[in-house]
C-alpha cells in the first residue's frame, strides 16, 4: 500500500539533505514554496511530473520515492 506520509517525509529529507529552504527546493522542481510545504506535510501529493523532476534533479530513484525499493 502507498504510504503518503513516507513520501512527504522523504521529500522533506531530500530538501534538508541538500541544504535548501522550501523556496529554493521549489525553484529546482518548478513549484512554489506553498506547494512544497503542502507536499512535505502530506496535504498534497506530487504529480508524476514532479516525482520525475525530483528523481532527476536529486538523482534519487522514483521507485525509492514511491516506496517500491530501498535506496
């Protein structure tokens, strides 16, 4: 089963690990600070395009983001 909270936590961890604030992270993935905040709290789910962009920009497997495999 898909875990929305896990994905939200991972997105926040990726941002923090790259020493970015929400505005900077949003600029890298094409979202506003408000949208990034909504992703990190689990109030909004990322689109496929956003998942793809996070995966490519931060060199993280989309399967890992979705909880399908370990890092």
